């Protein structure tokens, strides 16, 4: 099926319910995780019909929040795009959006010691499987998100060029989630491709959101019925005492001087560890270690404790009602939250994708 040509005998192309604007445009979420990308797409008016992820806890969490989506709990390398479309009762070319966030650990600066080491993580090849699914399904548009370092890889170069060869117009950039309504500094590579119009990013927000915007005024954990907010944290007496001495509202462990924990003295690798967030600034990047102050600036601005799982999820812009399963403990949930795409970042860019899809439906033609 050519990307730019139409058979004269075929006449005017059929409009599908998914692409006419009368119904929500359809989407499939590859590497869905706990569902941050799907939540953003849902808020932007997409109907997510299918999702794929290999992690059992992620899939269970996803199903709790998106029960109407068909989920394939498997490695993407074993997913056949043609079969996937058949299971969703869609023909090749009918899917409005294929969205994917392949595991980024292989390209992460943390994993490569701030870029000083090369990394041959086999997960780096999963982007080729995304491309394979695109070839077999030919969605109208594609959205890919990953860490900024991916842009320097041969995999990303091949991915972009392959999309262009299939007739997609491609736009990509390294964006900061802070500019799109997310109250944290989080630089991500975002690619949008379309064969039904010119891909476009959302306009930056008029103002940046802060930690105060996201979590100020929450019920204190010890008075909350939310299990993601109210749980006990075991810490040594000395650690608790040191946290109390770190200045409130943005204070750093450097204020402890010679009284720092022995393991932190002379350690310059991650300067923000045991630091407090500031009420009126954005949070640092929420990572899989977001409830552990030894992993970054993850202490509450004024309370003498790390942020809770619920606070971390809110800083990622998940709705307050979003469910995370504690089956495997708190740290497994923290990893799901830290690895998730901020729904608000996705919502804003997905709205731009939706506009292009609906405008093409009005004209009645696809490229």
C-alpha cells in the first residue's frame, strides 16, 4: 500500500469511524508500563484499544486503571503487527496513532556513568521492533518518546529514515516536560510522525508548574487512607536526625558540613542526594528511586521525610485517583512511577496529533 498514491479505480477512500471525528481516534500503546502514556492519550480524546508490555506488575497496574484496553503481556519482539490489528478488528492503515516508549535504560546517562561508558544493552534494539510493527500496521501517525541520548544513536537515525521512506513526515526534538505543564525538570526526546498531515508539537505552557502546585495541601500521610501516601518508612535514628537538620524548602545536605553520613563524605557523584524539594520550584526528574532520599533530591520541602508514592505520582501528573498495586512492595511501585511518561506531557502533544488526524478526516483523503 503506497504512502502517497491512490488507485483511480478505488475512488474516494473510505472514511472509518475512528478517523471521521465523530468518534474518538484510536491508539495502541507499546511498552505501556503503568499507563502514563495511555492516560495522557485518553485525556487528549484518544481511544486506546491495545497495549503491550512484558512486565507483569506493570500490566496488572495498567489493567486496574484501563480495564477496557486489550493488553498483550509479552515481549514486543514476539508481537506480530498483522495479528495485533486483526485482534483489534482494524485493517492495515486504519489505526490513528501508534505510540511507543521503548525501555530507555540502555541509553540512559545514569547507566553509562553520565555518558563516559558505552553500553550494549540488548534493549537498545527494541526500537527496531517498533519499526517492524509500524511497517505491518501503517498507522496514520506515530509518537515515540525516550531519553535525549537516543538521538545520537544509529538506531534512532535508522528509525527516522525508515519512517520517511514509508511516507511519513517526521518531527523530533529534545523537550523539557516542565514547559508542558509537568511540575518537574524532565528532558525527553519526543518524535511525532504523520502520513496525514504535518506533525506538530504542542505550544509551551504560559507558566511553569511547581511542587506547590502538585502536592501542597495534601492530607498528611498519617491521616490519609491512601496506601500510597500512608505507610511506615524505616530509617536509622541518625539518618532521621540528619534529615531534620537539612534546611526546609530547598535545603541541601551540604548544610550538614562535617556531620554528613559517613558514606556521603567526599562523594561528589550525585550532589542532590538528601536534598529537599522547593515549594516554588519544579521538582527534579522523578526517577525509580523517587522515594529514597539517597537517590536524589527527594525529601519533602518541609516534612522530615521523603516524598510518598502518591506525591511522586502527582509530580508525574497522574490523577490523584490513579491506582498502583503494592503487591511487590513500595520500591517496585516507585520504579513504575519513575519510568512512566508524565500524562500531561503526552496529553498536550497528543492533542496536536489529534488535530492533524481530524483535519485529514474532514478532507477525506490520506497521503
